[in-house]
């Protein structure tokens, strides 16, 4: 299996970047570069984050662009699904 397919398969399984990097025996920076490439090439997309806040105002404070959060979630695109199959 190619490195790209391993990374895409790992994203499908879910989990953290740290866990996936350990599983693939890869540096986190290398893995993040591959994920960024896969997203820019259309194999992955950044999925919307859900917040557990009760009001949209509070949610914007927790998860909005001003929050400083670097959390991202990725999902396979149709192109990514086709590449894996």
C-alpha cells in the first residue's frame, strides 16, 4: 500500500495525528505535510467542527477564528474514496 493510501486509510479510521504518526512510523511534521497535500489535491476536505456549547455566541468564542484553536478534522472526498477503492 502506498504512503498516500496509508494516510487516507488512517484518516478514515479516525484518531489523533499523534496516534496515526506512531502507527505509520512517521514524523508528525511529515504526516501533516502529507495531509495538507492530500487536502490541497482534493482527496481530503476539512470537516466542520462541532462544539458542545449551548449558544451560537459561545460556540463562536470557543471554535471561531478568534479562538486560536488549531484543531482540524478531515474527511475523505469522493476523489479520496475512489483512490482508496
